C-alpha cells in the first residue's frame, strides 16, 4: 500500500487537501465559464447570420448583445436591456442590481426564441437554460427567423 497516490493523500493534512480541492474547483469553474462564453458567442453568431446580420457582430461584447436584442426586441426594449446590461456590471456591488445582467440574459433568450417561432414550452425553458436554448435555436435547421419581436416597452 505504498504507491504514489497513497503517499500523496495520506501524507497531507486536511488543510492541504482542502486547498487542493479548492484549486481544482476554481480551475473547473474557469474552464466551464470559458466554455459557456465560447458557446454563447458561436450561438449568437449563428443567430445573427440566420436573421440576415453580420456574424462578426457577436464577437464585440456589448454590440453583440445589442444586435441580438435588436433583431428580437422592439427599439425601446433593446435600448433599456442594453443599458441594464452595462449598468448591471458597473453597479454590481448593490445587492439587487447584481441580478439584473442574469435576468437580462434570460429575457434576451426568451426574445430570441420568440423571434424564431418557438412554442410556449420552449419559451419557458429558455428562461431557465438560456445558453442551451440559444444553441438549439442557432444550430437547428428547423428554426427560421420570423421577425416577431418581444415588446416589453411600447414604441409610443
């Protein structure tokens, strides 16, 4: 019972093992966050391409969000959602405002699903799993852009 794994785990203190576990968890979170970011950018590029926009707009951080909102929401809703996204990151130290960018992402996923003609169940699921549903809309050959826009704020 004197192998390298045995020696590694049984010669460490609990504090050292907890630190190693913390490092592994932090690296896993970083990897999964980067994976989610790449999936979002690629999905947004395909969503924009299906709507007739240039796919490179998805790469530019706030402009990509604005463009995806522009194809799926009316103009006042697009402006308010973009302002909320920008302000939410700068004012994130205020407890309630920390949730705004996350809620904003879910509303955008709902708007994208609606503008691509998805049913009510898919709209509800898009609020819970926005990254997955946007990828489904982006890569599905059955999804076509209908031009239907989400109206949270009226034009007048």
